[in-house]
């Protein structure tokens, strides 16, 4: 069995366990998702579907603080 490796940019890594603050984004930003803040208050990630009326409804985006898409999740077709 091959060992799985995750490649993560240094800006998303902490030297020790770190607690993030997570808020529901629909309260603060347009869209329907979550936002994660570092202990310093800096925005780290956004996870967004861009609202309940977004098209396509089966697509979710993981974004960094600048809005760059890091990962797109698509719902598996049945």
C-alpha cells in the first residue's frame, strides 16, 4: 500500500496544535458557508457555495484569504 502524502503551503501550517475560530459566513458575507480565522484574527479559509440559489448547487469551494480557490468539491452523481 502506498503512503498518502498531503502537500500544504507553509502559510496554512502551524508549529503546534492551533485552535481556529469558525463562523457561518452567511451572517458576514454573501454566500452560504463558513469562514475560519487564526488566533491572531487573520482570515485563513472560506468554504462557500455562494448562496442557496447558487448554480451548480452541487459545487462547494475552499478559498484562501485572498479568494483564490484551493479546492473545488463536487457532489457525486447518483
